[in-house]
């Protein structure tokens, strides 16, 4: 696949090629690659942190605003739904109007929505502004990758993406720790207010440092019908994944939305072959490495996010840790991602992405297998070993798969490629949580009644069994008030043992997914179009 490699930094200024968007000549720190990386990292950190920090605040929000469990779930679901549905379209906006402008608008909107949530006095307002957070986050994330893609030459791009991945990993894993500190020592509003000064810093740096690079053949029109079809298809898919645990995988509504999603994707693909400037040129997927990178990102997210989803319940509900302690126990994972991501960037630059990606997914598979061996009394040292191995495996995959997707796309489609990368990760994470959650639920439903009877506990009514199963699926012992201590101990043992059996099976499934991803990794190769970013000064 060939690419237009000429970069046009022309904006609404004098139209001189090589000038920044304001018409002034590029000089000083404006457009400097490493300062550009620092600037986009500040904005990306804000979004990545928000993905996990809010979960810690949910109980306090529920108590303060009188919200039900289903309403609290929508604090997360509304954000994720808006983010996942809009990522690719937002990437196209960056390709059309410039990634600098799109990034700055995303930062301003995300910070403003965060501040509005902190000032909200009802759960309805919180959910509404979470939707806005998702929309502006969708603008910000692909634009950040587009800026890196256009700013860094080929030999430096992997290192830049490595540091970018390090920031995302550290922010995601550090969210529960920071959230626990803020909720415990300040209030739940501070979890959102913290984004305001971070956003102000990102905007100030962006106005000062970022330079808008655009390909001369960047899109000049919008595929409105394509946007509508893709958004509808993505909405139906994500909605089905979100609601499947509630509706059940055998329910007609679940499969109805999945079928609607498939029809939407097929109609979108057909329309994209007819329109002059498609939202996603299907020729993009003729690149086997790019397609493999998208699939790899989905599989990685299924194994990582789906498997790790139960680890937080294991640490807090089985081991009885506080959110802060649980976050601290995940530091080996965070630490290995922080150290491993830049090193992975260097390695991928030297030997290409294929071997590092395959080895990374093999380590991920081994780590998930190790997590399947965890017991109720497993010590911190053993847990840390598997968490560290998981971080070591994820680092090259985050870096390599991102470079494969973005680097194999033409410069004029770098925003769309960034949206594909982020959408793949979001859908993979949702799919992993839904599918592995179904595995957990099935295992608990199958084992709980037998384990309950073996412990000599009184039989449960169907309604009680259903409530007990829901509690056990997140590691909570269904001990009613006033239960004698000796009975409570038995119930707790049964609940935790049953949860462990479910987590073990879910982890083995995640390990299998990671093993399949090892094979997909061998279809990748270095970005064919990464040289489009070359020729930028200040390196």
C-alpha cells in the first residue's frame, strides 16, 4: 500500500507549506517531538486515569446522591458507550480539521465535563456529563496518536509510542490508588475535580508546543451516512455487551442487538465502497499487518481487561484489602509496564514488532495461567510474580500493536487509525468482561449449590440461590445479618472457594485467548508508512 508522505502544516494562516497553523514559522519548542509527546501524554493521562479512578468513587457517589446499583453502573457504562461509539469518527475529525485543534477541544471539553460532574447534585446530571466526558475523550485519544505519528520520524516512533503506552498503563493501574486516597481523605467530587488543573496544563502546553501537521491529501468532506451506520452498529454491539450480564446470553434482546450490529457493519462496509471519500477506506484493511494489529489489540484487551476484572474482586472481597491496598498489590504490573514500554519501543525499533509481540502475548498467556492457580490463601509474593509477568507481557503488545496499526496507515488516515486502535481496545475490554463474566457466572451457578450442600448448610430457595450466586460472582459472601458466627464462616468459605473456581476458569479462557494472539502476532510487521513522519526537526 502506498502513501502520500508529504506533510502540510498549513492552517488558516498564510498557506505557506512548513508553517504552523497560525501562519508563524516553526521555531523554539513549537513542534518539538519530545515536548509534543509530553503534552499529549498529559491529556491522555487524564482520560486513562478516569477509566479506573471513578470505580472507587461509586460507593460514595451512591451514598451521597441516593443512587441505586443500576444507576451507579451507568456512571461507567455511559462513559464507555460514548467513548467506544465515537472513537473512529473522532479520528476522522482530526484528519479533516487537524489533530492539534481536535486534541485541544477534547482536553477542554473533558476537563469542563469533569468539573461539571463534581458540581452535580443528582445522579442524572452525573451520567449526562459522563456521556460528554466520553465524547470529548474520543476526540482526544486518536488525535494524540495522530500527532505522534506526524511528528516523530520512523526510527523514533516506537520509543514515543512506548512512552505513550507507559503513561496509559501507569494511569490505568494507578487510578484505584489515587481514587482511594481522594475518596478517603477528601471527597468523591475530588476524583473529578482533579481533571480540571490537569486539563488546564494540557491546554497551556498544547497552545504553546503543538504544531498541526496535515497530509496534503487529507479528507475534505464527510461521509455522514457512513458515520451514522458505523455509530449505530457500534452502539448496538457495545449495548449488547453491556446488557448481556443483565439480560442473559440466551435472551432474544441480546442477540437482537448483536444481529442489528452485524447488519449495520455490513451496510457500512457496502456504503464505504460507493462513497467518494469514505469514513474508513476498506482498502486500509488490505494491509494484513494493520488488520492483524487490530485483531491483536482486541485479543489482548479481552485477555487483559477481562481477566484483570476479577482480580480486583479477588484482592478486595476475598483477601479483604482496601481499595488502596489492592492498588498497591497491583504495582508490580504497573511497574513492569512503566519500565517495559519504553524498552519494548527500543526493541521493536531494532528487530521489528513480530517477535516482541509474540513473546509478549506468550508472557500474557503464562501470566493468566498463573492467575488461574491463585487460591484464597495465596501470598503477596506469588501474586506479585504473576502480576509482574503480566505487565512484562502487555508492554510490548501495547506498543507494538499500536505502531503496527498507526504505522501501516497513510498519514492522511492517522486519526482514523488511532481511532481503530482505541476502538479495538475498548471493544476487546468490553467483550472480555462480558464473555469472561459469563464464564464466571456459569461456573458459579454450576458449583455453588453442590458446595453449599457439602458444607452442610441449609438449602436455599431459588430466589435465595440467585441472590447468593450474584454475590459470589464478585467474591462477596452472602451472609445475612444475625447469622451465627460458625455458620457465617462456612458460608464465607463456600463463597470464596466457589469464586476462586470461577476466576480460575475465566483466567484459563483468557490464557487461551492470549495463546491465539501469539499466532496473530506473526502476521504483523513494521509500519510501511511510518516514514511519513520523518523529516521533522528537533530530534
